[in-house]
């Protein structure tokens, strides 16, 4: 799957997954701020087998991307086939990072999506 396909399918995949795990109903608009702590708790409590780490990382990465694009004016860029997020820090200066690399670390260590997003948006 190309990076652009991942970007295009990020939000629909996230909506479907959040509905499947019982955190979202399709009748309501997706409120990522309200879902941040419940989603983070869900991630932290998962007992994930090695073969499922990639799916969990993709889900976490999609949440990080959608949250930061929606609430912190981040933009996605594709560089050498990788999706990077650029977050404005101050006028003319952006922080750039690979949200899927961060997500993989969280999936492997049961890291807190909530703590990460709160830290990155406060600095």
C-alpha cells in the first residue's frame, strides 16, 4: 500500500476500528479529543501477539495523525515513501516526526497515546 493510500484510508479505518472496539458509534461525529483517554487506555490494556503489532501500530499511527491534523494544525508529508507529520512549533518552524514509528514503539511497549499527545502538543 502506498503512503498516499495510507493517508487516504486513515480516517475511515480509524472510525471503523473505534466502532469495532466500542469507543465510537457511527451516529456521532468523531470527537478525537473525547476519545483520547479511552483510546489510550484501550491501547495500554491490550495483550497483543507479535503478529498483531503491525495492526495496532497502524491504528495508533492513524489516531496520532488524525488528532494532530485536526487539533494542532499538523500536516502530513510523504518523504521517500514514508509519512511524516509536520507540526508548527512557532511561526515558520515545524517539528517533523514519523507518527508510525512512534506508534510502533507504543504498540510494543503499551505506551500511552494520551501522554505522548499531551507532551507533544504542550511543547
